[in-house]
C-alpha cells in the first residue's frame, strides 16, 4: 500500500511539474518574435540604411549564393544554424568581445535585432543552394575516407556521423556542409584548430587532431557533396 501511495505521489508530482513548466514554455514562445521570411528577404537583399545595416547580398550573393569563396554560401542553410552564428557575432551584454570574432561580421551583426536575425535566417533557409564543386581529384579518396569513416588512429570521428552522408546536416543540431566552397570549409577547420574560432567545442577538438593535408582533402570532398 505504501509503495502504491509513493508511486501515486511521484506521478502527481511529475504531472504538476509538467503543468508548471508548460505555461513557462508557452510564455517563451509567445515572447519570441514571429518569423517573417519576406521581411528577411528585404533586409538581406537591400539592408536598412536608416539603421546602418548593409545588404547581406552584397557579400553573400543573391539569395545567399555567394559568388566567391571569401564569403560562405548561405542559401539552404538551416535557419537555426544561421541564427546561432549571427548571435555569436554580436557582443553579449557584459562581455568584452563576441563569441565568434570576424571583423566584418561583428560590425554587420551589431545593429541586428532578434527579429532581424530570425527573419533573415528563415529566408535563407528557403533558398535553393547553387553548390560549389570539388577541385582536386588527387585528394578525393582521402577526403571521402575521412568524411565517411573518420581517422581512427587519431580519434577523429566520421564527419557523416553528424553532418549526414551527403553533408545535409540536421536542423537545429548540425549545419549543412555539402556544396560549400572547399576553401571556406578549410578556413573554418583551420580556425577551429588554432582557436581563432571557438564557438563550437566539439569541432575545435576534432580539428585539433587533423593535419593540413587532411583538412584540405575533406574540405574539397565536401564541396562536391550533393
């Protein structure tokens, strides 16, 4: 009887706990700005001169399809990932510097509001990616092996384990990589390895174990994924 009573008390506690959490979650959702991809397109394409926001497309290309490797392709990227990066480019209240340092993006992200960041992210998620291409046929085998199987001797896991067999990633967890400029992916892995980029601990730990040749090979392979 005591055991049954105890189970009933535990169950009732879980129920009332869930009831207490539910209004809080609802309140958080209600407080979050409604996403408007149309407004995101407007801001991405034209910027907002009155608020000193330049056109994102001026660097990242129409619809987020950057024409050159100096700036990453953003079209088709998971909105959650883009939003996180924009947040990381901004200096948080009380912080001395942003979590992700990039001289250009730190300035460009500064005037963006929560609504701006979510709208732009949502817009880019709707755009079709015009993928880059792998360029070095001599490193395809090595790049493929690292992406699919990792480097067991160094404790490097398969990229595909998180980013998927085609580099499509998982929304809200892992970014889409397939079709990104190889040069850009390479630059980010090198930045993770050096500590220059430090807004993702697992990637920093993985990149730290990779050589220049391994980074270059897998980056070029990723560019050819579809």
